[in-house]
């Protein structure tokens, strides 16, 4: 098992902000939207997740990993203008965690509101996971396939794994 790889940001807090659930909502995935309230409930609405502190229940979304774009340390992801998921935090979070489950080696690439790219790989076994403080703003998330998932080197297209992305404010 290798250590987590970070393209930018040295702290999990900055990464979390970046990841703010950017964990890509790949092909045909559902998205949730949460209203601001004392205990806002996430709701499905186009490939967008809007969260405010105190959301409940924890949103879980599914999709398919991978894409045609090779990244330096985060495997193969979809095009820059086609994130799997877009997560908007309406207010800063003291703690937010994005975790994934899949049958293959996947990665999580997050673009923070400031434009930084952060990569998570192999934090929980082969699964990416990000947690920490997260500033308010919009995060783009891509769920990638690590290098060995490439099935056709001629077109550099990755195989794709079904995944589940979960977001929570509960600390372990």
C-alpha cells in the first residue's frame, strides 16, 4: 500500500476543501442538493451536490470511474470540463470526509475553489479518502482509474469501475 499522493496542498484540511466531495459523479450518477437549515437534507438534482453544515442524512452517490485524460499522479480521469461530481459548500465546514468504495484501484482528484488540484490515492486500502476542514466554495471531483486499469493503451482509455462516494461530517 502506498502513501496518499497529493498534487497540491500539504494539509488534509486544504485537500478536504478541495475534495469537498468532488469525488466524481461519473456516468449516470445521481447528485444531491442540501438546503441550508439546522439539519438540511440532501436531495438529488442533476450532477450537483450543495451542502451546508448540519446536513442529514449523509449523501451517497454512485458512478463509473476513469476517463481518457492522463494525470501525473491520479490515473485516468474524465476531461477537465467534465467532472464526475460538483460539490458546493455554502459555508465552511470544520470537518468533512469524502470516502469511496469500488472493486478496483480508483483515485480521487479534486479541484478546489482556488483552482488547486489535489489527488488522493490508496488512503484506505486501494480507496481514496479525504477529510479535514473545508472552506466554502465549489469543488470539482473526478473519480479516476489508477494506471493499471488502462485496457487499451492505443487510445489511453481506462477500464472503469463502479464506485460509491460518501460524504459525512461525522469524525471517526
